[in-house]
């Protein structure tokens, strides 16, 4: 009994009056991922590694739609890890409750480019801009950038007439 | 002693399975679990693999191939009574007919599940859900599935004479989530660690580690030394907070809430350390196939350990001084050594009943081959011994953490990525806080696993509960059940079910309940 009382007195009050005091969040805490709409090029790397399918990529009417739904997110931070543009930041926000479901969504629509030969939408404008920059950085000449991968292959193989069809 | 985890394969035809099993068991083999696989798409047959552990040979995978039309063989329950659950699971989920297996009730699938439908067969789509019908009828004295003293949905039927329990029956798998099916059906290699970690709400890291170990072995990936040490560090951290949780729960069930509060106060410090290291207090998210994602700051960890060691010692001496608690736990829920061996129990439950096993020492994985620690064993087999084993293990784990933080080699923490070859079998075993945990993997194509089987420690410990409950008082039942530290979500590998109806995530969000 003596030790119980001693421990109780020495310990004192441990419970913190949250939410009336600031929460303790250590640096490096994995909270809500945030998409920087200015940096995202819509490559979809995040969607392909996302374990719970919280990030989805859809293509419609010449736009690629990237959607991050925090309601499914498991806060593993894999999206931030694989993003080639550092467009996803892992924030320390964890107080995410809301009355409106739409508050849990981050949706970005990026304009896509048509293939010059077959006319199908195949990449976002920002993706192509990025590719162009990378190629120029290596001092190489930029060519056939506005062709979709299949048509580019045919043209490279000298089958341009086949591609035109 | 073996310095690394080894395993070997042994194939027999169904007719000689019993003889071979007998031979191995006579040679001292301990049964871990069994895995049934629908191999029709790859080998035009079914297979059933019994995983056994032999002190000098490591893990032995005793496989028998079964015909694709009539997959059946004789039961081994009379040789090792502990195989019953694993065999029932093979029968229900994969549809292997096991002759002579006592079949009173279904184990995993609901009683109203259609007879000829086996969810782990490859022709069963993971999105398919049969229509639900009537429920089980009640009998005996029910405890659960929702009971204030038990913290998860599980149900026991106690058969009593007055206050005395004369028999008990477990009705579980109420939260079977089909984790393995989702992993085989939809997830890629590096997504599975995150669902593996969510198999258990307490000791998730051991599951993601063992899953990664199994895939790494199949693919021949050399995990960097530092990553191994970091994994061991997180595993021991997990063991400490898991054991402190259980000690607290036992205090609570015994009516000593001060002990409960202090145990959880101390546990909180370890949770915070885990949060500082990994970015989250429970789902560390550290593991990927090939290594870990974050490094550890050794110095900060050492400082923390110094102060927490003293706290734990004070707490233990405070508990030991409390005669009420000791008397409440002493001599109840006894599991004798013979029974413990027969039922193939693992972990602290086995060690409290005089069985000296610990995967970390007997078949080392990660950095455990290079660490020194003691394995506490008690002979009494009662609730108190199970608590004492854990209290001593907490101290051992702190010493392991100090060794790791002091001696951890420098270097990279992630191996170079490489392709995983298809159709390779491998297993990984580890000592979870509740005992031996086994992951079995057959690698597949398209960056996915073909089969993944998880056997958590509670799966082996639960069947022994009726033996512990017999002869005790009803009032002690929750304490006895609690003392094996049962983890039902692990065991059930669990779909959100409520009032027989499945809520869609969108509905919950709409109601402001998420």
C-alpha cells in the first residue's frame, strides 16, 4: 500500500486537458498528405503505390483527374515518398473530422494533350513539359513529343503510314 | 544453436502423411500450423503443408499433394490434438476434405455459409458475398460476443454447475476480414506490409516484418544489417508496450485499477518513442520488402531507455507488494505442462507452463542471433505465472533495446530493388508478444503474391482456454481469458459487420461517424 501511495503522489496528474491545450505532435509525424496543385504533373505514381486506393486517377473529356480521399487514407506516407515532383507533402494535421464529406477530398484536374497522329489523349500538358525539360537538360534534341507511345513506336520503326491509318 | 532461420521441404503422398507426422512428432517436433493451397492453376492439384519445428532441423514443411477432383486425407488430430483448428480451416476455406476430423460446428465461416463454397479457392472472387440467413441458437451460459470484460467481439459458452465451470466452448472468427484474400486479389508486394501491420491492433509490426522476411527469402534479397537491427528494435518496442497493456488489463480485471492506470502511463512513453521514430504510435509503416523506410537516432533512444528502466522497476515492485492482486491471480486458470504441449500453445502461455520455447533464441531472425537475452520460464501454469513471464520479458526487452541502440551497425537501410521470381514457397517465423507467429508465402506473377497465410499466436493459444477454464469459478473467467492476452482480430484476420449489415464507407462518412 505504501508504494501505491508514493507512486500516486510522485506521479501527480498525467492527463492533459486536450483539446484545450495544443496536441503533442513530434516532428516527422505522418498526418494528412497534401497535394501542391502547382507542382503535381499527374503522373499517378502515388495512386499506384497507395495501399487503400485513397488516391485515384481518372481520365475524362481531355482531363486527368487526381483525387485524394482522406476518408480512405491510412497515413502511410508512401505517396510523399514516391512523388517525383515533391508535390505531395506529409503534413502534421490529424484533426480531420468534418460535417461535409467533400472536405475530405483533394481533387485536381489537369489538361491532357492529344496524340498528333491517332488523336487520343495520352498525357498531361505538365508531364510533357517535364519530359521536354529533362531531355533538354541532357542536351538532346526534342522530337516526337506530341505522339502517344504506340504511335511513337510505329514512327520510329519507319511505319509512319501505318500509324497515320 | 542455429544462427539464422532455416527451413526445409519434405513431400509425402497422402497415404503416408500420418506415418511421417508420427515419426516427426516422436522425434520431438512441435506443430506450428498448416497451410492448404489451391494449386490447380499452377500444378493441377491441391496441397496441404504442415509446418513443424525441430530443434536441430529448424522448420520442416511437410507437404502432401492432393487430387484436384477429390482433395482429401486422414486427420492428424489423434497424433497432435493441436492441429484441429488448422485442419478445420483447410476444410472450410480451401475445401480439403479431412477424414475423421470431429465436426460439430464451423470454425471460421458462419454456420449458414453454403457448403460447397470455399473462399480461398482461386475460382472464388474476393468481392463475392453470399446472402446471409439466420443466426446461431444460444446454449449454455454465453459470455460475449459483446461483453464489458472482453474488449473484442468473441464469444464463449460456459457449461456450469452452480458457480463452477465444467466445460467451455469458444465461438470465434466473428471478425474474419479476409485479409489474405484481399492481398492475393488486389494488393502488390509493397502494399501488403501495410495491411499486414493492420492484422493486429497491438503487435502489427511483427506481421509486416514476417511478411517481408518471407518475400525477401523467396526473392533472395539481402536485407542490409542496419535494417535488420532497426526491425529488431521496433519489435522489442512493440513487445514492451504490448506486455504493459496486458499487465494493465489483468490489473483492471482483477479490480486493481491503479495498477492498470500506471501500466498504461508507462506504456504511453514507449508509444511516444515509437511515434518519434516512425511517425505513428502504432502503425509504424516502417517495413517494405527489402528493408525499412526510416532510420533511428541511437542517442535519443538510449537516453529514453535509461529513465524508463527505473520506472518499470518501480512499477513491478509496486505490483509485487500488492497481496490482493497476487492472491487473485495465483492458482487459477492452470494449464499443466502436458496439456500445454498437447495443445501446441506458444509464447508466454507456453513459457508459463514450463515449456521453454522462444523463436528469437531457437530460430533467430533479423538481428536476434547477435543479441543476448534470457528467456523466462515458469512451471506453475496459472494466471500469475503468465503475468510474471511478461513482467520479466519487459525487462529483458529493455536490455535488448539498449544493446541494439549501443551496437547497431552503420550503413544503408534498404536493399536494391529486384524482381521477385514467381511460384517460390517460403516461410518466416517470429516471436510476437503473444508467441510464435508464422507467415507462409507463395510468390506470384504481376507483382502479387499467389498465396499468403498468416497464423498468429493466439490461434494456437485459444484452443487451450477450455482446459484453463475447467474447474474455475465464473467470476474468474474474464481474468483467465484475459491472461492469455488473446488477440481476436489477429486470429480472425478479419469486414465491418454491424447488425448483420455491412456499412459502406460513404454511408459512415455521410453520418458524420468517421
